[in-house]
C-alpha cells in the first residue's frame, strides 16, 4: 500500500513535468510501472527452510563482533561473484530493482537505462536540455550554501539534491500514515509531499497528535518529522572531508534546501516571502 502510494505520487510528478516531451514522458511512465518492490523477505523464506540454510552456509558466528561482521561481508562478496556466472535474466531480475529503486533517479543517469535495465539513452535531446537547465538552478542554489569548514559543491551533490527535492515533494503527494518518516528514510526522502495532504483530506482520517505537540498542525509535524531524520553531529575534519568528496549535501541543507523550495512548507509555517525558507524563486526539477 505505501509503495503503491509512493509510485502514484511520483506518477503525479511526471504528469506535472511539462518540460518533458511525449516520447520521454511515455518512457518514464513505462519505467515507473516496471519498478519492482523488494520489501521485507522473499516468499521462499516461509516455504523452503532448506534454501535458507543453504544461503547462510558460508557464514559462521565468530568469537568477536568485528570478526563476525568481516565474515558476513566476505560471504556477501562470494555470492556477488557467483552471480556473475548466472544467466543474464537471473542477474537482471535482482539487479534491475536496485537500479530503479530511488524513484527520482529519473535523471541523466536513469536516462541511460531503460525499463529492462539495458544501458541505452531513452530521453530525447530536447528533454535532456530542459532537464539540465532546471538542474543548473539547483547547482547555483546549493553553491550558495556553506558550513563552518567550507562551501557546498552544488555540482558534486546535484544528483542527490534532485532526489531530496523531488522526494520530499512526492511523499507529501501520496503519504501514508505514521509510516511516512520510515519510508522517507528508505527512499532518501525520495518521495514525500502532496499525497500526505490528500491522506489528511480523506473523511476517515484521524491523525493522532503526539502529547505536547498539540500546537502544531499535521502538515507541520510532517515536515518536522522529515527534518529530524537528518539530525546529526560531526567533527570538523569529517565535515571538511564530506564537503570535498561526499555526493550528498550536508544534512542541514538536505533539510533546508528542499523545504525552502516548497510552497507547502512556507505556507504551513507562515514564512515571509523573501525569507531564507520562502525565497521568491523556488527551484524544481520534479
């Protein structure tokens, strides 16, 4: 149910992306429909216990926690190497969902993989040019952000910034009860906003309010909960290294960046037009 809501939410974002031409839009809808959900555990775990025993034969519990972790990683590496010799359709069956899972990866990277996971460009040049024009605005936005140890590199973090921005917008499109924060974490806030308002508008919806937070609206709590996912504390050295090499923006800007681009946020918190969290120009790809 939650995954279907997320999928529907991103479908609405595709419908709103009037910068995509019809050929690219049709391909995106087809790719969205081809995404597989891999959640919890496969059915075989309930029906074939011998297969589960076989899966873990290369793992043995070690005397220390660290050695057990290393043993587990070694086992995973062995399985990955073994999978290379499997028929192509078997390998693609589990690899394609990994390519497709972050839904807002319908970008210049996702444009190079079709719904079957085959490496080929399925976006038209017209759509790519329009996409890059919009992406450039996000690069400029994040280039203006900084931390105590240095500035954010908007080009380096572009892909993740597009995912964060498109994500938060889409989870609020098709949100799903108290599980929203969990799913946001799984999808890197890949899908988050208008569906939550739709959910709140359902006649049978009674959103519980946590004690002590009665003065906040459900929509405000949605944004607060999403922001808390990125609460963190890091050392100056690590922060400096992340600014140089990490493709993600610092967590502060993974919150303030996307939310400042959303009209729903500024209206919910009554942010004055022209303030940092309600700029006159709001950047958007999805």
